């Protein structure tokens, strides 16, 4: 059985398909980390939300992977975080997992950052996302210390870099 063809499109950050996929990611992460965040004060939860926020002016590219029928399969953002280039909000729909969608989106982010003059691409993840951690390791990302803006609100984050 051959793999379905996919195409990667660059879209606006507010593209409805991108917004919908980010909503799916939020729901998935809320479920995975629900017990880990227990007991936070509302002020601390707001700080964490601010640390995770991606503002449109930071976005270098919003990418969608779509199939031959233009159905969205996955999403990722490449953003500028100060002087750094960061991979954010990678999600693949459940029906498209283990079909190379995440690899293709990650490779495109790396290529865009390289062409943009980045020295490296960084990312933040967590222990409750083992499939993501495997993907990043397979793509050549290596562990680094937790970086801002995650140090205070998510000090146990797992952070990585891809160095050019």
C-alpha cells in the first residue's frame, strides 16, 4: 500500500484550518498534562499561558500539510523568539500519524530556518509527548537546557536544538 501524497502549504497564521488544528493540539495537550498542572494558582496558569503564546508578529511561517483532496493533515509554526528560530505547535491529525507528515513539516521548518540564516532551530516539548520526542531525535535535534520563556513556568520542559 503506497503512502498518500501530501503537499506543504504556507498559510496565514489565522487560516481557519491552522486555527482548527491548533485547537486540536490544545485539547490533546490539555488531556496529556491535566494532572501535571494540578494545583496551579490562576496567576501561575496565566503566566504559563503567556509563555506558550505565539504572537502573529513573531511568526515567520505557518505551514499546513494537506492531502490530495486538500484536507489538512498537520500544522507547524516557525517563529522568531528574540534572536532564535523556534519550531512551535506541531500537530498531526490522528488519522495521518505515522505516515511521514510530522517528518515532512519538521524538515520544511528546518529548511526555511536554514534559508533564513538561522544558526539553529530550538523547540520545547515535554515528557508526555513521547512520539514527538522520537520525531525530534530522528530529525537530528539534540537536548538543551530549558530556555526562556519556559524557565519559570515549565522548568521540567524538554528542550532541543537543531544546529546548522
